[in-house]
C-alpha cells in the first residue's frame, strides 16, 4: 500500500475527472489524501479518500477571489501535509504540482482534464491555447505570490508545454487530440470513467422524460458562466416548436426567465450524465468534460464555445463530424436552424455512434493505475 497525495484546484472541469481515479486507487488498497477547497469535501470523501481542505482559505469567496487564493492555499497545504507520502498526483491547471513533488522529494503523476500540448504549432488552435494560458496564469498566481513561494519564473503555459513528468494521464479519446503526434509515450490517453458522483442538488424535481416528445435537446453552457440573455434566446429559439428542451440555467433561477413554454423544462441543476442518456442533441459550450460525456453517450453536439479550450474542442467536434459549431452571439433563428441541421444529419449520427463504441473499448482506468503503481517502484 502506498500513501498517495492528490492536489487540485476547486473547479468542476478540473476536479470531477480525477475523482474516479481517487476511488480506484482506494479500492486498490492505497491510502489517498486529496487536497481541495471545502465545497469538494462530500464528493471527495465519497471516493474513500481522506479529504484535506486548503489552509488559510476562507469559505464563501467569490469566484475571482477563489482563483487568486486557491493556488497559494493548495501549495501551502501540500507542503504542510505532504511529508511521508510516496507519490503526488496533480491536475495540469495546478501547475505548481511538479515543484511541490520536487520539494517533497517524491515522484509526480500529472492529469489532463483537457487537451495536452508539448509545443506551439503554427496553426490558430495551439495559439489560442497559449493566449488563454497566459491570461489565466497572470490571474491565478500574482507575481508577488510567486516570489513569496519561490516560483517567480514558473508560468502556466511553460509548465504545460515543458514540464517533464514520467506519466501524464489525458482524459479524452486519443483520436480527439489534434496534435497526438507531438506527444511521446509518457502521455496515456485514458477513456474517462463516467460514474455519477455525489452532487449538490438545487431541485428535487424529477425530470419527466416520459412526457417529452422527440427530439430531446439538452442545453448547458457549464458551471462557470451563466447568461440570462442566452437562456432567453434558447427559449425564443425552441419554445413551442416540435421538440422538447431540457435547459440547465446554472446560477440563473428559472423563474427569472419569464414565461417558459410547455415544451421546455428549465432547471438550475441538471444531472448531466442522466440527461445525456435521453438526449438527441447537446447544445454545449464545448468544455472537455461535457464533450467527453456527449461522446461517451453518442450524442451529437452543437458547440457554442466561449473561452479557454472550448474553441479548440469545438473545432475537433466539427473535424470528427460529431456535430457543428455556432457563435454564442448567434440569433435565435440561427440557433434553431443549426440545431435542426445537426439533428437531421445522418453522417453525424453515424460518427457519434462510432466514437461511442471507440470510447468504450479504449484504455481503462485500471490499466492506468498499473502504470501509476509502476512509478512507485
């Protein structure tokens, strides 16, 4: 049995993909300690791991302050509790993970919840990634804090591109990556294990799938960004049409959206894995978690990317004929037209089925744990 330390940032897209790994490691008999923000306590403890909250991290912080405070808090907590562990596992966005492991004198394994890169290409897609990394890096680790932690020369984009880690777990299908040829054998593409995890529930209303006429369209733009204007545009686009819509409104309360037509069911929380088992189309912001979940269930996508890796993911959705893309600011008429174009495209449906079958026959998480255990030898 090994003592394994996991550390992460408190964002759904970066933490949720890592929870099945924590659970499987515990089932293998390892002692797993997972450092994250207090709001992740229940979900992490459900894996069987020991949850350790960030030190000096006030609860109830607004999102911008979370982003600033979590990096320093995660680093300090890992350095405080890390002694005596045999291995550190970190997610790529907490790019100080390699530094923590080196200072603790233990090996590290890195997880990627999105596309992995080792060099910048000449095309637009990698450049978008680099620009996003630069912007995020300046927000999460201010220069003053970097100097205080002794990492003033450490940058998010440089760490992602150049840190040498003996094992990198990438949670997406190998075929989905646009630059797979740039990644060496230390990058292992693991089919995400899509298990329902404990979730905070904002509504106890069961979704009445039996009342919904086909096609069923599911709309969600993730947990970070909520837009009342976008949700109203969706209601205008699909209201009273020959379809059923499940609308995830996130932080926007459905009752603030005005009168909602009877063919639209709006909720502030949606059990996405459950809904995708009933959906014929997923209108998504294109976050990697959402794209993986759609591919796993064979659901065609209409991607409306906003930021970060989402434009890259949307391009891949189109390239692999898993759906189409549309600008977030498109009109209600354009939204409806493009949604119907995806729903009526036979080739897209066939390619989605192929990807679904491919995902269920890829490298399993248990195989990856064998590789992790080899890093302990």
